[in-house]
């Protein structure tokens, strides 16, 4: 999105929402994006934890062995 498109979008938002409600709409949009990002990060952490193999604490993992045919 270039500068002209962004300016046009802001002018349309100003006309639709009005000068008094535009800052409130921006705050609500920012809060929604933060909440979405937080939920996305939590979901990624949960998936990453499910992918990690369980290792016993206190001992390093044993080296992998290849089985020959």
C-alpha cells in the first residue's frame, strides 16, 4: 500500500466515522490486533511444545544410532 492509498483510506475513515470517533476506532483496532497477536503467539508456543520430544531432566540426550540393513 503506497502513501496515496493510505491517505485515501484515512480520508474515507474520517468521513465515515467522523473526527470524534476516529481515535476511539483506532484504539479499538490496535487492541484487537494486540489480542490477536497474543493468541497467535500462545497457539504457536503450544504447537512447539507438542512437537518437542520429552527428555528426562538431568541426563543429556543419547546420541542417535543408525541401524544398518
